[in-house]
């Protein structure tokens, strides 16, 4: 079954209580492993195939056989997605943030697009920018070139990175928000089930 040309299947998995209790390198390893399980599930749902997860010297995932991939891990949830086009995924836990962080994530013209709760909007901006920076393989060094240019609704916004427009889809899960960027048309989220 191949939907891969236009459809995308990001998968989010919960981290077990035992893995959440790990620390340091053991925890990083467990989260990375679980994120790759989410990625493989995304591959199955998409009809795509990955048998390795190579990264370059800057830790940017390298596509394998034309399949791009992106991972994200937080201490209680992880996500993964495979795609035939460049893709980026990010997940954050919603928590109170101070004014300095609000100013770091976006400038005044971007904040003017927001009508409503700035704390909630902060995590949309943050995850959207992280997702785009992953898709372009830049990491945080590209932050100043990544801008929010339109907010359509609670789940869709558009960013630019230099001259390129990146549509971003958001998915709300209780105290978390996930963002995905891609040029695919349809996104089908698989939420975590405990
Ligand atoms: C490295 C970065 C790409 C993502 O960091 P993060 O949000 O801490 O981490 P996530 O768990 O969401 O993602 C980690 C995965 O991203 C991938 N990744 C790492 N560097 C990457 C890069 N430069 N480009 C694309 N993907 C990258 C890796 O696959 C990694 O997983 P792995 O180590 O298991 O292979 C980068 O955006 C960063 O340094 N963020 C710091 C946080 C910050 O200041 N954010 C401000 C947002 S406005």
C-alpha cells in the first residue's frame, strides 16, 4: 500500500514510566530508540522503507533511498516521520514562559499575527521553527532566517526560510504540541496510546 506521494503519517509514542525514570546517557539512548520505533511505524503507514538512520557530521538526518526522516524526543513523548520530500518534526511540552523567551522566538511583526494567548502561541512558533530548521538541516543557527508569515487557524501556519515557504501543521495533545513541516498535501497524525 503506497500513499507516499501526497500523504504523510507522523507517529507519536508515549515514553514508558520505566524509561522516564532513566537519567543521562541511558535516557537519551532509550528516547532515541523509541523515536526510531515511531519512525518505522510512520514508514509502515506510508508504504516507505528505511533500513538505516545515517546522519551527517552536524547530526542532520541523511535521506536513504529517497526517503527523508525526522525525529523528536521529549522526556515523556517521542515522534518520528518518514517522507519522500524534506520533512521536519518537533514536539514540546507546554509550560509557562517568560517575556525574554517570547521575544527570542519571534519579532514584533510575527507577534502581530497572533490574536489571543501568547503563551500558547509561543509553543506554536517554537515548534514550527524547530520543524522548519530540521527540514532545512540547519538547527538553531538558522533561527534568524526563519519567520512566521501567516497563521491560518489553530492547526496551520506558514513560515519562510530565506525565499522558501514552509507550510506547518500543528497537532495538540493535552499538555503538548507537535509541529510538522512538509510540502505534502495531507497529514494523518497517529497520537500516543498508553
Ligand atoms: C538540534 C535541533 C535541531 C533540535 O533540538 P531539540 O528540539 O533539542 O531536539 P528534538 O528531540 O526535537 O530532535 C532531536 C533530533 O533532531 C535531529 N537533529 C539533530 N540536529 C539536527 C539538525 N541540525 N537538523 C535536522 N535534524 C536534526 C536528530 O535526529 C535528533 O534525534 P537523534 O539524536 O535521536 O537522532 C535544534 O533545533 C536545537 O538545537 N534546538 C535547541 C532548542 C532551542 O533553543 N530552541 C529554540 C526554538 S525557537
